[in-house]
C-alpha cells in the first residue's frame, strides 16, 4: 500500500460538475460538510451509547461519543503524519497528505457509528437474535424464509452489524441527488471498513482483527469491491482504520467509566480498588507494571489535588481529571503501536490492535472489564435493555410480516399496508431501485433489509414512541 493511493479523493460517483470545479474546498472538507449537515448524523443525538432511554443531559449519546472519537482520531492522525514526514518513511508524504489524513480521520470519527440501530450495541444483539429465532418460523410462498435465502443473505441478518449498516447507509440510503448516498470519498469509506470481510467470512474467534465481524452486506458487495479496487487494498485494512479503532477505544473506555461514576454505578474508592486488583497488576512486570501503577496512582493524586483546591466533590474531580490523563496515556501508546508496526500495517500483515504488547494493553483491558462487570451486567441496565428489546422485537415482528409480501402479487392486510406507509419513502425508493431486474430470492432479501434500514434509521425516542402509538399506550 502507498499513501498516494490510500489518500486518493476519488468518489464512488464522479461529481465534477461545473459548480463543483469552482469549489475551493478539498474533497475531504466536502465530506465533512456532507456528514454534519445530514439527518443521519443529527439522529445520533438521540441514540444510546451505553444507557438506553436515559434522561440525563450529562450522559453521552452516540453523537457526543462520535464527536469525541473524531477529535481523538484527528489528533492521532496529526502525530502519525508528523512521524512519517520526520522519519522520511514516504518521500511523497507531504503537508497536504497530512491535512488529508487529519480530515479523513476527523470525518471517519463522526460516521463510524452512523449505522447503529436504536439502543446501542444491545440493539444490534436484539436484531440478530430476533432473526435467528423468527426467520425459520416465517414463510414466503409456503416455504420457510430460511429456504428462500442464500447462506450469505441469512448470515447478514443472523450476524447483523452496525458497521455493515453504516456502509449501506452512507452509500445508498442517504439520498442526495442520485443512488450513491452521500457519495463520500473512497478513502473515507475505506477507513471506516474495520472488517473487510462479509458475513460468511467473519469469525469472532479469528486471530486477525480485521476478520472478527462482518463489514458489508451482500447487497453492498459491488460497492465494497469498488472501494477495494480504487484504494488497491486487496482485502486488507486501510492503515487509517487502525487509528480510527484506537480513537474509538480511547473515547469509549474513558467515557464509560466517567458516565458510570456519574450515574452511581461506580464510586471513587471502588474504582481505585478495582484498578489495583491483583487480577490486573499481578500479571505485569517491568515497564508495563510501572506504567500501569503510575496511571492508577494519578487518580489518588488528583483526589488530593481536589481536596487542596476545596473542590465540592473531590472524588468526581479526581475521576474527571484522571480520565483525561488516561486518554493522553492511551493516545501516546496508540501512536507508538502504529509507529512500531508501521511496515506491517502498510503491508497489510498486522493482525492486532495498536495497544497490543504496549504498556497500555492491561489498562485497556482493565477499563473495559471494570465497565462490563459494574455497568453492562447490572440489574438497572438489564431492566433498560429488556424494555428496549420489547420495543425492537415488536417493531421487527410487525414490519417484517408486512415486508415479506410487499411489492409482490401476494395480498397483504390493510394493517400491513398501513405499516409499510410508515417506512420512509426514501428507503422504499432505494428498495425499488435495487430490486429492478433482481431474482425473486434477492428481492425478498432486499425487503428484509428494508426493515432493518427503517429500524436502524430510528432514534431511541422515535422507536419507543412508535411502539407506544401502535399499541395504544399513552405517553
């Protein structure tokens, strides 16, 4: 791989009309404007990050999380670009390429979660499980749907992923002037393709990080192929994807801890006790142990500083300031990880994340583990997730039953016909374009994607409100 190709501003569809030729913005600056002015981006303000249906103004949403990822990713891109220039790793890499790297990563941070359904990652899990249970029980022309669809079509539903949905949304569902969605640059689209494999090829147990989840649907196989060809990736990850993933990790690992403390799931003393647990510390030696303990010690130092400054809540002061120090530490190690494995990354042979084998590896694991045990599997979260599952399962049941025979010679009920009118006309027009000339099998598959398109386009509040309205529940 070479940076000249990797940063190529080519789009899926050439848009060099006269008015665009006179636009002095770079292609990646135009990408940024298209993203922030889109309805899909705005909807992230009402989509769950960790706490479904939370009413607090403080707790992060997908929007605030994405903005944080965008900022961190841009900073990582700046430092890596400076390193490439100073070390002369690529004689063609100049300040214009540095600007392109920073802009691509800034945009990638904004859209990396744009395909996620309502209610966070639990929403993804609910969709997967619903299809696994219900599709074998549903029929089309007297045969189970599972007999009607190809293995990959079924896998797209059984292993539904927000990452794959993001590519679909950005390249098809967000209608501007044509069928190319936002028509973003291929360099940007390649950078958000964390998993350049389809739902059949993906393996959660794979030792290669790029293969752990599906990255694109069967419906987007041609789009994926064009991105790969344009960027000359040959099935490899775009190097900037490693930096985007690191930025995402840095943002959510620290934010989940901070939000959990603000919500009362974790407290200062408990968090401190967790960090010093032998579960994490005892397996460390040398520099890795010293660095881990140094970062843990900073929280105690911040607590003392809070008391000295007469902070109203020294514990909250300590946690908030400690997470800033943790972010700096994780960023430093992510940069070192990229630098250390630069040639492997550029050759497409690096298989781990950027924190692997760095002094930050254990802290990275500890923060995720602490949040999981104290927040994600807590009873209050379970209650919220059960409520969210009730909403999503109902909507999936009703819309799928209606969509199976939509646009066929088979009659649907009046209620189902009314349900289909609730789906965006834009999404239905995308289905109409995609289904032209397709086999009966693929048309059925696309109608099922019409359901996931519609549900993923909903915000938490809209999904909940629609569920209540359709069930005659006052709210």
